[in-house]
C-alpha cells in the first residue's frame, strides 16, 4: 500500500476528535509533585496509560498523561486531561468511560477498552491522592 492509501484508511477508522487528540495530544508528561498517579496496563502488553494529577482546594489544577498504544489510547489520555483540569474533584469522580468516548465522538466497541482504561486511571489517581 502507498502512504496515501494508509492515510485514508487511518482517517476512516477514527473520528475527527480521535485524530485531533492523537496528532496533537495535550498535556503529555508527568505532573511535578503529583498528588495522585496511576498506571493502567504495561508497555510490555502493548497498552499502557499513566495518569498524574495535582489537586489544590479540592480542584484538579493539573493533569498529564503518558500512553503506549494505538491512536485511540493516546486520544483517551489526552481528552481526559482536558476533561478533568479545572474541575472539582467531586465532578471528576463522576467521569465514566462513556463520557470519555462521547468526548471523542464515540468509540467503536473494539476500542471502548481505552476509555475504560482512562476511567480506571483517573479513579485510581484520585484514590491515590486521598492516601497522601
């Protein structure tokens, strides 16, 4: 296949929101002095999401991610940082995989697990922040 054909297939398989967050991911990295960190999966399995957050006055003031995996995995981490930053912890606790999927224009059934990983990551990061 030629590069143009691969690009067309790639664009067909993903929503515009997934492509935007994959091609221009937001908030990559690890929060310095994070209050909560969670790692879901492992790079050895080919799928990993690491999520870190900083909380001040019961509000998530910073969020960053690192992901290893397909475009959807990266997009889920990226969009989740935008969904939680500046939000009260009580609102962040309510974020579910369907909210992450919806923010990306809907994910196909075989990619929904990445939204589930992202939900699990933010919940674990919040739990870890409470134990500090």
